[in-house]
C-alpha cells in the first residue's frame, strides 16, 4: 500500500494540473484509502487497495463526463482534506463544538477557488495534496513533517508552473 500511495502522491505532485482527471481520480483514491483504513480496518490491505482503486476510477469517470460537477466535488474534498491535514500537521485542535468546521470551511474555499481560478488553484491543490499524502505515507523519522510537506509542495508548484509556461509557448 505504501508504494501505491507514494506513486499517487508523486503523480499529483507532478501531473495534477496537466491531467485533471488524474487529480480527481487520485483524490478519490486518497479519500477512499483514508475512509477504508478507518471504517474497514479489519480488511486485508489488498481489499482496501481495491476499494481505493474503484473510488479512483469512479473519480476519473466523473471528471471525464461531468467536469463542472467534478471540479466542485474535488475542490470541496481536496480543500477539506488539506485544511484538516494542516490542522494536524501544525498540532492544532479543531473546535470541540464543531469538529467538522475545518473540513467544511476548507472544502468551501477549495471548491470556490478551483471553480473560479482553475489552473493555479489546481496546481496549488494538487501539489499540496500530493505533498501531504507522500508525507503522511512515508513519515520521515529525522525530518519534521511540516518541512517535508513544504519542500514537496514547493517542488510541485515549480514543476507544474514550469510545465504550464512551456505549454503556453
């Protein structure tokens, strides 16, 4: 499962903007992987991988056939996922009365930004999602997680931004 997670994270980090369907599929894979690990923890890893792959394929089909709906849904999920990951990385606690608030606020912000500013928001969200997913998967022992996320995030923005500039020439 670790190798599949790192491959998905790297694909998001490097190709998230170029292949929107890949971004949507990867977010579906990540969401299903996280949910299956929590709700179906008794299943073998290969079954969790199958569930995650099925959700990723569903995301790809959604992106190919219903792009505007996919933009809103993946923007919401990616924004919520990243807000919660940011809270966890910075060791911040959610408000006790509203534990879902960071996810909803991040989700709404992600959906609106992705819909209005598609290219750069997709680069930022896919780079941050890829960096976060890789960091959570490999959990380096000697390097603090926020540093790994920041370094991978910047690398993703630089790589995808340069690819976008090359494509416009």
